C-alpha cells in the first residue's frame, strides 16, 4: 500500500454521507445504539439494508445478540444527538425521547425516517462487521433537511 490509514480516511471523507443512529437492544433488553454513517440500501426485493459496526464499539455484541436494529435517519437539527451516540457510555438514552419499534429496537423521536430490520446475515470485514438486515417496518417521521457528514465535519444542505 502506498498510503496510510489517515490518508485513506481523509480521501473517504470526501464522500458526503447521511448521519444515522443505529439502535438495538442489549442482552438485558435495554436500549443500545451508536452513530453510523456506513449505512446503505442493498436490495429492493427483498428490502435489505446494511450497517457497518466497528468490532471494538461497546455495543457491537448487542447487534449480534439481539438480531435486530433500527436505522434512525437524523435531521440537520440533531447534530447533538449524533455526537451523544458517537461516544461511549451507558447514559446515551438518558433524556432522549424514544419508543420501541415493532422489532423492539428503539425508534428515536424527531428523526427524519426509520428502517426497522431483522438481521439476515453478518459478514466480518476487516475491523468491522457488516450486518445485512431485512426491513420489516419503515416510515418517514419528519420533513426537515438531513444531517450530513463531509470532510470530517457535520454539514447541512444550506452550507
């Protein structure tokens, strides 16, 4: 390789992505989640979505154990929520409005949209696990603009 990890990260940072909080349940059925921008549709028939989870994330094992996740697509007004779920710690849901989705994973209040999934396949890829989920329920929750991530920072459509 003629480049290092920091250069690889910098180049990939030029690909603008949406920002999500992917939620699931821990072994005791309590809500767990993390901020993710490595989310993509995979197929329309059947409706499949993938999320890439760092193996070192404190909630990584929760996804495998619960077998479910919900992709909560964030609005431009939810940068604080993204930052909260990007950090480690047990109090991520403290003071955050949410309700259980049909799969049991939390649906966060005020998000743009949600995709509730059941894991169909998991693939180890480098330092991440790719979970491919079958969408069981979906919905548009709001009509605000999306929160974006570009060149290592949060953006919105107006900037």
